[in-house]
């Protein structure tokens, strides 16, 4: 096992609520006195001016004087921290939130020196629910030496991941990013069924969590100037489910004008899990699981909105996710964004698939940066082992592994392969010469396949769409830096396969952007400096590395375009590469260096436009991109796959 689990435990909720809920308690105190636990309403009692010590910011529009606290950055820069600021009113269950317009009068002092309560979620220390429905708070972090003056600062707004079911603002501290001249805002939004469940009507419209994210961005536009922030230089960034949220915000007109740039780390709105295709079915199944009368929508709504407590709904969310995963589903039904009928849902936020907004030129035309870590699939495959293969006693079933597991994985990704044509083509590509009956032998190929299907392909295809349909810059990266520390060791203390195979797992880049409470090696410190510089450069200028930086070993980061699919390979040495899909089989290549990489992006004529357009009409945008990719990726298997697609 790599690194110190003790030092990493504070990151338990960075990725998956399903896993984090089963972890032992971690030493949150490792963060020191800079994180103050909150019980109850953030901000506490409003006080008369002069009652509270700490950095102060007068926000006249809100009618208050924010009184914060301070902390130190990694390199001892003082940071003014304004914690637990309410940005939206106490939520009405399942409904859109409303932006706060006043917090007081006569500039009364508003204590902003402790974290706001987290939104309802499964606890990280046991199988119970914790949180508050009054949870729409954000934190603002400002370099103390730049808190005033004529030079306003760019603002970076972070949206946390956690499978749309877990996470909170207290886990993301500014002690790395604020060694650069930026302001960091970390937001909270409603999670699980409380944030995403939908009956596609005005009583339970869905996308409540998305409305929270939009209102947080509106708050930044309205109120960040007194903190010396520039509302015209706002960068929204997020990871995993937060990354999918970012790309959704880029895509939808409802978020236009709220940010100037965007960074999406490991995930996009093209992923199958990022949109619930059958929300009413999901909500009905959820209500039944919660013990509600599901006779009609009115009885469902009354039960979920009136009869059930938020703790009960949160535990039902956890149970629903687990049951979905044990049945072979990825576990996002009822807990992800939905497409809302504009003729029924008032102020619908998503009325078509994000890819359709992009293709029709309706999206936010802003510079966009995205990428993935090298071994995204190690996290996904480990979850599959723990939540599906092992509970169903399939790890020793050689016949199932050889003949059915790939088909079931495709089904979980939304691809029906009842003829097994695609499954066989994928087996030939990802598992050449591998004994498919051996659970250990298939691990490298499974890591590649799961990473491609559930994270890499959707992230890459969103970048391709952005570069194709918009005239602003697009940047892409692959984070391949291998170190002795990995979040995989935290998320899977009893790993379902050799943890050395986990490589650079999902969310590992966050350790170098946010706090990492253990002594870093020289290589880790350099990697952290590099990522912080690239991310903040992008926030400042829209270009992550416009000029070569020999002091940090940064090359000029070339734009990703339709003609040149450039991406920055981030490892011990940074270098520009092309044709990211070559890395879809990276584990197989590392296991067997003589194995050729998969084909690069083929010329456009490989798939006639008419056939591609037909695919787009028959499937949602992600599935079309995914299937076209698979066809090109395994084109050597012949025309049978094209026949399969045409008859799908």
C-alpha cells in the first residue's frame, strides 16, 4: 500500500459517497484549527459592528459586514477566509433555490468564521445520515495582501464531486491555490434525492442541485467585488460529478454570462451517468424503496415531501444506490440531472441534451480546459468488484467472466449488445491473448475499459465538441504523475485487486491543487506547483501556459483543435502529445510494452457523415459518440459492427 492512509483520510469524501460512507473515521484534525466544525446555521447571530475580530469586508448590497478568519497558505501567505456565507435561502424541499438578496441592514456584522452545515448525505464515519436542508453556503478565500487595491483578482469557483450524493465545502482548502493571486470560492449544493430526484413536473422538477450551482455563480457575479474579485474573470471548475456539472453549465443557456472560463476534471455531461434518462421511473422506484404509496404522482410527492424526514430520504438514497449497483447498474438513477419538458416545468434548466445545446450553438462560448487522470478506470472497476461482482459471487465464475461480463458492462453504460458483436470486438481489443476466465488476468484490461467507457471518452468527446462548435480555445490534459500517495489506498483500504495496478486513480490530481496534510516529496511539491500555476494561469488569462516556463518545466500548452488533437501529458516531465485515445489502453500498454497502441483519431471519411448523423438521431449524444468511437476503435473487426449499429 502506497503512502500514509492517516494523512489522506481527510479526503474521504472527495470522490464517492458510496465508498466514503464505509470508511473509518479519519483525522480531520490534521487540517488544524483552520477548519472549524459547524453545528447549526452558518453565520450565527448577526452582531453590531466591532463585536467580532478578524478581516472584514463590507458588502453593502447584502447589508452586512462580513467578518472572517485567517489561515496560512503552503508558503506562509496569509489568507482571509470568509466561511459559511449563505448564498441562497433555506431550501424548499425539491424546489429550485432562490438567490439571497439581503443578509442584514446597516452593514451589521455577519460572522463568517466557521463552515456552514453540509447538505444531507451519508456519513463518512458510519452508515447513518447527516446534514441539514439549510445547507446552501459558500466559502470565499482571498489573499490578505491583495484584499484591497485597484487590481482586482480573478475568481475560481469550485464545484465538488461525490457522485452527486456526497461532499461539502470544508474538504477543499485554499492553501495551495492561493499562493497565486486568485480568489477561491467553494460552494455547496443539494445532494442525492434532495438535489436531483424528479417527476418532471412543477412540484418535483428535478435539477434542484443545479439551481443551487447556478445561484452560487449568480452570488459571485453580484457580490464578489467587495472581496476585490473581478466578476468578469470567473472560472468555474470541478471534478468528477463536479466536472460533469461544469460541462453542463457550459452547455446550458441558463448559465450564460455567469463565468468567463471553465475547467472540467474527469467527467462531462456526455457521460451516461450524468443524465438520468428515465427520471419518473427512477423517482417511482425510489419512492417505493422508501415505503411510499406509489399509486400516483400526488401520493409519491406527499410521502417524499411531507411524510419522510431528510435523514430518511438520505438513507433511502444510499440504499437505492447500493441496490442499483448490485443489480449491475452504475447507481445514478434518481441522483443525477434530468432533461425537463419546457412545456411543463416552469423555468426548466435543461430542456435538451447538453450535446444538442452545443451543436446548435446555444452554449456558453468560453475558453474550456479539461482532462482525465491516467487510470480513471481503477476506481470504477474497484467499485464494480465490491458492489457487483463480489456480492453476486461472480469473481470465480469463469464462464460469466469469459462470456457475459463485457456485455453487462456495456449495458451499465447504456449500450444494449444482445448480439454480443461489440462485446467480442472489445474483448479482442482490450484483452488480446488474456485468459478471460481469470479475474486477476483481466484486471488491466478492465481498468482500461471502465476508464474509457465511464470517464475518459465522455470527457474527451466534450472537448472535441467544444473545439468543433465554438471559436474560443480548448485545452486538454492527461494527468499521469505517479507518486507514493494515491486516493485509491484511502477509498479501498482492503483493495479488491493489487493496489499497484491502481496507478493514478480518479481524483488524484486534487491532492496537488488542494490541501495534502503530509510532507511532500520534492517531485510532489514540483507537481503541485505546476498544477497550481497551470490552473491559475488559465483563470487569469484563459491560457494555461502561453509561454515556456523553464523554472517549472512547463512547455507551451498548445490548443486542442479539430485538426490537431493536442494534449498536455503531465508526469515527471511535461510534454505535448497528440491523439489522446491512444491512452484508452494505457494499462495494457504498461503491462505489455510491445502491445501496439490503439488507432489514433481516424480521418473523417472513416465514418460517412450520413451514417454518423443517423447514429446521432437514433441515440443520445453520448451514446452516439461512444458507439462511433468503439466502431472506429475496433474497425479491423469488419462491417458486422456497422450492420449492428444500423439495426440498433
